[in-house]
C-alpha cells in the first residue's frame, strides 16, 4: 500500500504495543467497505435497516456510558503548561505518553488493527492535510469512510510525506480509563476507551480543529468550528458566510437552510459547503477563503424533520449510519424525537430496551427512544443543497463571519461588530447554554469563545492574538456579526421561528456587507432597525416582536461585561487589544 517509512514504523510500533492478531489496510474500495459492513452486521455492531426505504443504511448502539464527547477527559499535551489553557485539561507530553502506553499494552489482543489513510480536504489539494488513523474499531472505519476521503489514493498523494498520527482503541470502553489526548507539538492524537463520535473519529474535532488550529497558528491560517454556506441571489451571484455556533446550537440546520417562500419565489437559494468545520486562508485578492475539510455530516438526529431541515433528512436516506436513535421493528427503520408524530409501536430504544413511544420512567418522566445526542453519519454527496464549490480546493470567499449561541436573554437576534478587532472581541466573549453534545450538565451558560472552547489546541489567549494577526493580513476582511435564535418569552418558548426563517437575518447581514442598509449604533455594535428585518409572510411576528428581539438591556449587558472580565481573568496571555475592547464596551454602557 505504501513504502512511507514513517507510516510503516508507526504500524510496527503499534503492533508491538497493542498486540493485534492481524493488520488490515483500508483501501477505500466499495468492495472492501461492503465486506466490512457485512462483518459488522455479523458481529452485531451494525443492524442492517430496510434496504428499500433506507438503502445502504445501518443502525449502531453504543454502550450507555459512551454517548458524547468527554471534555473532562480530553487533554492538550505539551511540554509547557501555558501552551495549553487554564480552561482546558493539560498533561505534560512525556507523562501522557507513559500513561497511555500502559493503557494500550496488549489492548488489541485477538482483534484486527485497521489502518485508515485519510485526507482532510480534497485529495491532493495543496491545502489538504493527511492523517493515518490506526484503530481496532470497525465502526470507526465505516464512519471515517463517510466523514473523510480514505484509502489508497490518499497514500499515493502522501508519498514519503508527513502525516498526523492517530491511534485509537476502544479497549474496555472503561469510563475511568477514557482519554482523548492531543500532542500538537508532535502531530499526534491518542484516544482510548471510547467508541463515540468526536472522541474517536480522529479526523474531525481532534485533527481538523485541535491539531489544525495549532498548525494554523504556526503556518498563518485558521481552523474554525464553523459551517460555510452560500446565498445565491436571483441574478445568480453567490455570497458566502461562515458561522461558528457551539455544539448542538444550529450549524447543520443553518448550513442546509431552505429559504422561506417569499425568498424562494424571488429566486434565492442557499447552498451548503460545510456544516461543522472551516479551514480558512488569505487568498491572493486579500479576502478570506474557506474550505470544508470533511466529506460527510455527523449531525444531531433529534429535531431533524421534514419541516425543520428537509435537506438533512433527505441526506440521511441512503448510505447512512445512525447511532443511538430508536429502532422500529415493524418496518426495520429508525425514529427519533421530533421526526414525526408516529413513534414506533413496536420499537427498541437507544439502550436496546423494548419501547413503544409512550413509556415513563420510575419518576414519571417520558423515556426517550433516541438519545438527545443521537446522530447520523451521512455522505456529503447525498445533500440536495450541496454547493458546487464543495470540492473547490481554493475554497469560497467569505463576505461575513457570524458568531452565535444559545442565550435565553441578553444577546439580540443579530448585531454587527464595529471593526475586525471588535468582532474578535465579540467572538472571544461569546457565551452559550451547554447541550447534550458533551457529557455533563445541560442548559448552563458558559463562555465558549468562537465556539472553540473545547477545540483549541493551544493557549486561548494566543488563539485570540492569532485572530487579531490574521485581521492585519486581510485587505478585505469579512464583516463580523453575532446572532441568537434562542431568545425565549416568559413561558420559556423561543420567540424567533428560526430554521428556514433565519434567512431573513442572513439577508440583513449580507445587505450590511454590501452597504445597502442602515443600522442603529448601540454600546455593543450595530443593530438593525426593526423594520429592516423582512417579516413578510411570517405569522405571529410583528415589528414589535422584532423590536423586542433586538432590545439591548443596559443592566444585563453591564453584568455581561463583568462576566467577560471574569472570564478573561481565568485565561492567560489575553491580548491588550481585547482588554481595550472590553474597557471600551464598559465605557459605552456607563455613558
Ligand atoms: P453539532 O453537530 O453538535 O456541532 O451541532 P449543530 O451546531 O450542527 O446543531 P444542529 O443544527 O444539529 O441543531 C441542534 C439543535 O438545535 C437541534 O435540536 C435543532 O432542532 C435546534 N435548532 C437548530 N436551529 C435552530 C433554530 O433556528 N431555532 C431553534 N429554536 N432551534 C434550532
Ligand atoms: C460536536 O459535539 O460538536 C459534534 C459531535 O459535532 S462530535 O463529533 O462528537 O464532536
Ligand atoms: Mn452539526
């Protein structure tokens, strides 16, 4: 498969340490993948679903203690502690290698070691990066084959070159011995005792964000937790937007948005370039260009339906692996909360227990059929709104960068920053309510700078400085905005309809970028005039509703500024530019 000595040495070392019974190279051919699927079904790892309704689709259930990213057990390992962040877990590299070696010793006895050569980004593009993941999990192999470009073609491009090393074993799936360790200084990722998503599909958060953010800092580009979408105008011109929202805060939904009727009628279309990760560089024309390094979507299943996200639903109808959703034994299909009003009568929940859609636990609470963080792994090519620029190695030029999170109060529907550095400040001070995408409490507000808190591979203060430095390199920087789809009324209901109607906010954002609409200056930035948000055809929303959604309460924002100051105090190396921005915000709020 390859004569790359570093790849061969990596495999030999791993064989000696983990003691697998055999080594199998993933060549990327459909025949081999089909054989893997068959084997996974025989071993009870996958359930083959109804091939008429869901061709090529399978269901997998994880163990119950392994259903989300584990931030508490995710480490950045480096020589010096301050090259990580006080808000991330750190281990000294040498110590981490020693600990991991003990855990990996003999862990693959009797198992197959799979070698997955994969490319993040189009194979052979000068901006793409190559990884080799060694794993004992056939589930990881089949998911990586959807999420990334895998196989011989990647080795051919790699030649004698360098790559990011990834070593994974599900070992004993022990929670106490679960570790996801990153060594940015060595281009290495080591993961053990999990078999779930972001913990084990090492090309995704581990490489494309944690390792890549460090590479970006060193090489002068950016790896960001952002969707990328294109808005096509009736005249055929397309403008691109990248948006960073924390996990389970609406990236996949926004990326695949279908415009409301009034926009569709005029000829507006939205195209998806990516739903989770953007690698961003300065183009020759002085603009920022973004590519999506992934090849598939690892999306949240619950809440996905024909109305909220028909494009995502359509994307999952073939060649998809569902993880931890409910099973319908009557027709051999899958179901999740929010899919439709017809849960299976004769079903099995994500834990593997009989389930009929109407069951309560000992406390009288409804038992869910699907885990709240259940997901689909679906090929990008299935997506009806996939951008024709998806494979473009140079990426798409960004008109706007958007930050956002889940805030029941505080953040208005949308506002624009006043400059690049002010936009970096807005991103750095983002906060959002936690979700089921990571283990731990749900609904707690925490600071999540640029939606990267769990994903920066180095010191957060240095990461902010890198953003400021990048701003100096772009002649025509994108404008930076913040959105919040999640403001609630007194009863806790979302006020803004969201989903497709978010197009109305994107419309304002792009008009601002083109200098076509005015705005109101406030202490936090530029807010729309309420009548400039198009509400034509929206039931139950008036200009007054929009006024409410755009309201900025000074006292709440004074508290917010305190919160930002406290957060900066928890970090090290926060650049002076951002401290100045904070002082400026406080002065304006007190004026
Ligand atoms: P990750 O894949 O974990 O990074 O999540 P994501 O950011 O892609 O979030 P996703 O689009 O999967 O949405 C997560 C949850 O938010 C789902 O339950 C959606 O139904 C809900 N959601 C998404 N967009 C909106 C919106 O505009 N309004 C409201 N109210 N909910 C939304
Ligand atoms: C996220 O949590 O942001 C995800 C899922 O996209 S995972 O791949 O598990 O990180
Ligand atoms: Mn997503």
